[in-house]
């Protein structure tokens, strides 16, 4: 194999370190650390305003039940202020993390392209140019998108889960324990799902690279193809590679559906919610919890479920991005 990691059968050998392997990705992340730090700071400043909304909603419902108009309108005004500040800070979160993504894509593409230019001539004899082009565009875009998504949502998810979790235990520790019963099952399911995603991502990106290589080869030498009346053969060759990619994506769609059906919809949205509402109603009818606390708890449980799912999704995307690298 040549210096750049070309395998004997052609293509890029994933076992040989290249310039977009994890150590280079870490270097790119470190280069953007200041921008990421600013984005994370804005994110953490935003958290109290966002987390306050369920608490304020529950307070409005409780005051409506006792017809306390003054407290209702005061709470509504506070919600308007908190929501406005949350919206402004959300703009900066989205902008800063999107900018980080674009800068990471640029840095990774330049690093990979410079690495390719330093390869021995034999590397290009055994590696199709279409495959190199696919690595330079599709793979890096997928990798940077997944990694930026991880930075954006995993940090926010951790902050929200900690804040909401403490609030739930402060409100009622018994209901909080019931809420947490499904987390080990969700974590185990997400682990299995993430490992499968990574393996499938390798196959998807490899099949896409081969299809791009075929297309570029045919289009760049179309006069030769035309002179031998070989259009039908090349079309079938390209179709075969595209069908392989489609089959892999179709299988991933099915696995995605099973995962979200069992973990997101059944466990989190159905089982946990039924347990919380059922046990909460038992406490309420037994005078162990008032209406405002129960309403607040239900609102916060919805937020906790949403962001727990988001955290596990970010882990899956991180694992998946390893396959695209």
C-alpha cells in the first residue's frame, strides 16, 4: 500500500490512518474550541429561561383553578419575557453551532485534499477518482454534520436533564423514581442501535463512493463508452451500485422505525407517561400531592423524556459519524 493508505484492491483502507481520521478530527475540533466555547456559554445562559416555562405553565393552571386573575396575568407576563429572551439566545445558539459546522467542513476538506496531493502516483493508479471525490465531499459533510449535531444537542440535553431531574426530585422523589425506571432500558437499546448504525454507515458510505466512482469514470470517458456502444452496460453497472446503496438505506429506515417505535414512542411516550400519570393520580386522590405540583411534574416529565431521547440520539449520531470517517 502507498503512503496514503490505499488497499491492494483499490480504495481507501480504513485501517490505515489518514488525514481525516479521529486524531485529525480532534485537531479540527480544538481549532474551533473558542467558537464552541462561546456557543456552549450562550446555551447555558439560555437554559434557565427555557426550563422555567413548564414551571410557569403549571403555575398558570393552578391559579386559573382558584380564579386568581392577578397571579395568572403576572405569570403570563413573566412567561412572555422568559420566552422572548429564550428565543433571542436560541438564534445565537443555532448561528454559532452552524458556523462551527461550516468551518469544520472547510478545515476537514482542505486537510484531506492536501493529504491527497502528497500521495505517491501509485495511489491514484489503484484508487478511482470518483471514490476520492466522494470521500472529499459526501463523507466529510456527513461527518461534520453529525459531530456538530452532537455538540449542539448533547450539551443542551445534559444541562436540561440535570436541571429537570433535580426539579423532579425536589417536587416529589417518589414520582421521580418512577420516571427514571425506563432509562436503563432506553440506554441499552440505544447502545445496540448505535453500534449497528456505525457498521451500516461504513457500508453506506462505501457503496456511495463506489457508485460515484463509476459515474465519474463513465462521464469522464464517455467518448470511449459511446464508440463501443457500451451505454447499456455502464448504465446497468451504475444501477447495480445505486441499488446496493438503496438497499442499505432501506434496511436502515426499517431499523430506525423499530428503534423509534419501541424506545421513543412505546417506552418513553406511553409506558413512562402512564406510570407517572397513574401514580400521580393516586398521590393526588390520597392528598399526598396538590394539583399545581402534579401539573408541574407532568410538564417537566415531557421535557425530560424529550431531552433524554435527544441525548441518546446524539450518542447514536456520534457513533454513526465514526462510520463516515
